[in-house]
C-alpha cells in the first residue's frame, strides 16, 4: 500500500464516514432498554435483606504510632513573656517626649526611660529566650534620649532668649 492510495473499504478510521451516515452508538443512537418509566412507588423496592449494619473493619491496621519522639522543638513549652522593664521603658519614653513638648520637663522622664531601656535590653539578653521585648526596650531608650535632647534644647532656648520670667503674674 502506498501513501497515495485510499485505504481498503471497512478499514477507515473513525470520523471519516461519508456525510449523512449516522454515527454508530453515541449521541444519535436510541437509548438502551432499561430506561423506561419510573416504578409506581417512586423509588422501587429495596434490595433483599435491607441495608442493615456495615461489615466490621478488616483486622490489623496500622496500630498506634511509635513513641519516644515527643513534640517538635518550639512546641509544648510556655511562651516567652515580654519584659516588664522593656514595656515600662517604652511607656516612659513616649510620656517623656509628650512632657518635653508640653512643659520642657520631659528630660526627667527621659532619663528614667533610658535607664529602664538599658536594663530591659540587658534582662532580655540574659533570659536566654524566656523573655521578649528587646525592641520595646530599644524604642523606649531612643524615645528617652530624644526627650533628653529636646528638653536640653528647650531650656537652652529659654535661657538664651530670656523668655523665662520668674515674676510673671497673670490677670486671669
């Protein structure tokens, strides 16, 4: 057989039927027997013996897991608690900036924030992971240092400009 000759009749691949030929089975074929009208009761009769209980599971199975491994690292222990000194340092540092902007007395709270921040960072480092809050302590330390610098700047400007009057009285 050469490539230019048509295949012998009856050996044609599917899909090459002449036009107008109905497909064998498939979409155009009539439905097979058994798809008649539904039974009169709607669902038919149940199989003999009813549904009953399911059969028992097969014997064997996997059994209990092997022991001795425990929980993976990092689980099952108590979570690390934040350092109270670190939290106190951050709160004091924020208050020192607010007081510095209001009355110029934030330097006193700033000193407390710097000391608490230093001690808080030291406590977190020495706890071996039992305490957290190193970032809080650092933020409090920085806020305290900024408040000290602003307070010094405030008092220098007050003294240089002479805007501080100890004998000031108000008529209100």
